[in-house]
């Protein structure tokens, strides 16, 4: 089968011809039709998991995908051949991933039936980014009447966070360069601040001089986080996907600091399907590219400037 893989950590992802995996007991084999690109994919290619997972090489990249169940292993009861499914197919320990014509998942893993009427290319864009957004907004306890700053709002996770925080009743301030300010407002942001136009604290405090209730951050390093945390009112929450928070230091200042670690599940995907079906969440696919162009798409995502999700057509 055609796949995009690396021959070692740090190598350039390349098209390869690799064997179709066999579904073991409790597993499904999925014919992948579209794969969603996440920053995690190039981070894994770089070696992010090298000390925690003993991966075989070539290592196929990608975790998000959508396709059709092709075959099922012994003992599979939930999903059936022919069903349209989407979800997370990360299989680093077996060298498998979603950037391939076929991949496997556990029947009881983070894979669910696709939302009715959804295109494969849209479904593949959903799992990691939207599940992260939903779980983050809930863990931050975003609520009516709060004012929250979303940092990295224009990216895959951020666009979901803006919509779901707004839906939870909060006043949302979204970071956006000029070209994305209108899109952020259409997704539910009340205000935008431009992270390319000077200090964010100054821009936020110019409108909210008594501070804000929460920062949901998809970008910051420790230094940026400590600076932005100065915006929080007593009792405020700082949650980040980039593990830039020192929770104890935050607690000492009367704040709640959370390093978010996402864990997807079929139940979470079903909740996302319902939200998407009811119009409560939109997932913007910025562009679709053929599988063979994955290396360029990954390099572009690493360079920044995402304006929605990138999807690979298998
Ligand atoms: N911990 C977890 O469980 C978890 C789960 C999902 C994702 N993540 C991580 O979360 C991060 C975001 O993921 P993603 O999928 O949303 O990435 P993405 O789609 O690539 O988007 C990143 C966005 O951040 C914006 N940005 C960059 N620098 C910024 C700054 N200084 N201030 C404000 N915005 C800035 C970028 O726009 P410009 O370049 O135009 O500024 C871009 O729109 C990644 O590091 C990813 O690995 C972690």
C-alpha cells in the first residue's frame, strides 16, 4: 500500500510502498480515504516519543483519518465492514498511522461512525483538534459571563475553542492577524487582538483594565505563559496544550494552571458528531492535498500560519 513514512527519527517523510496491516483480535482494518494533519505528526517524526515508545521503522505518520471499515478481527462487535468511520489511528508502537491506504484501530478505541452526510475530507479534519477544543473548554470550566482570551485561535484547535467558549456563554477575545479577524468574529469571537502587532497584555488591558477570567493557550512557551497569566483576575484559569504552565506556581498566586493532555474516545467523537450535526461546531478545512505532498504540507504547518485544517487525500 502507499504510505508516507520516515525511515528514522528526523528523516524527511517520504512516500513508501509498505505491507497492508492485518487486524488482530479486537481490531478493525480501515481503508483510509482522507487523513487530517496535526502538528503532532511532524513532532512525532522529529522524535518526540523516542524515549517513551520503541517504534519500528519505517514509521508511518499521522493519527487522524476517515475511511471505510474493510475487515474486522476476531471478537469485534461494535463496528462492521462497510461502515464509514473517523477517528484517531495512532499506532506508533507498530509503525502504523493514518497517512496510508490502510490502517488499524481497536474496536473499543477512539473511532466512531462518521457524522451523517459528512465528506471524508471534513471528517478527517475533526478528531484531534475538535476533541481537544471540547475537552479544554470543559476542563477550563468556561462559563456564562466570563471573559476569556484564546491564544492560537486561528489554528485547528483554536477555531474549535473560540466556537465552544462562545457557545458556553463567555465573551471571547481571539488572537488573529488582520486577515483572520473577520473569520474569528464569524466563529463567535467578540473581539480580536493581533499577536503580530505588539504586546497582547497591553491590547487586552486597553479594553479589560480589571483583567480576564481565563486564558486558553495553544501556542505559549513558559515565558509567554507567565507574562499572559498576569492578565488573570484572582481565581482565574490558565490552560495550555503546550505544557507551558507550572501549576504549583500558579496556585501560589491564587490561579488554576492546567497542562492539557488530550485523550480521545468513541464517546467524545460521538459528542462531536452531534455538535457538528446540530450546527454547534464548524470545522474549516483550509486545504486538501494529495498524500504524496504530505512532506511539504508538514513543513508548511511547522513554519506556522495555519488558517484551518489541512487534509491529505489518500
Ligand atoms: N496537549 C494536547 O493534548 C494537544 C492536543 C492538540 C494539539 N496540541 C498542540 O497544540 C498546538 C496547536 O495545535 P493546532 O492543531 O491548533 O495547530 P495549528 O493548526 O498549526 O495552528 C497554530 C495557530 O497558532 C497561531 N499562532 C502562532 N504563533 C502565535 C502567537 N504567538 N500568538 C497567537 N497565535 C499564534 C498560528 O497562526 P500564525 O502563524 O499566523 O500566527 C496558527 O493559526 C500544537 O503545538 C499542538 O501540537 C496539543
